[in-house]
């Protein structure tokens, strides 16, 4: 992908042009990020109180028994959104799908190791660990190699 930025006083408004051979998922994600107003924090519920979670402090989000939870260093907090909604909300913070029921923050990964069945076991800075299923391993490895860009 090639990016050109032209900063000039003569431009009256910001304009974005994307030129591509075909429509891809990557282009869709770019358009979603550009169009979306970035909300700063993710609302969650802890002991009947609403708390605001900083995305950069969340290790991963997972679904269990029809509920969604955000895991950080110190807590598991319920999020009153559907997993796909959380994924869309957090895509601009470099969260990626790890499995059918888990979305992870790639910036919080400390190390990872390959499992015998083709999955990856990732360890987060907080000490938590989670597994990436084979379906998502290549995309995660590619993103990690690029340094999260």
C-alpha cells in the first residue's frame, strides 16, 4: 500500500482518495476507521456500577455464556455490547480477532509460542494468556511483524 499526503495552504478542505484495483476487507476497515468518530473509552459494568475502560489497558475481550468480558491487569469487567460491536469499536486500537469468542490487543502481547495443533498461545504483559486459533494465526503474525501498523 502506498500513502501520499499533500499539505498545502491552498486546499480548502481535507479530502481522501483511495485508488485500488478491487475492494478488500482492508479497504473496508480503513473506510470504517475514517468515518467513525473515535470514542475514547469502552463502557463496562462492575458490581452494578458503570465503569469506563481505557482500550490501551485491556488485554483481551472474550465471550462466555452469552456475556462479554474485558480483561485487564486487575479485573474482568462485563461489557454490555455484542462481541462484533466491541470488535468494530476497538479496531482502531489494534485489537484483532483471536478466535470465534476472543478479541485481543496486540500491543499488550509480551510473547507467544506455537502449540502442537497449529494454534498460538499468547502471553500478555499482565500475565494473562489466551490462545489464537489456526484460522487467525497468520493475520496476527503478519500484524506483529509489522509492529502493529
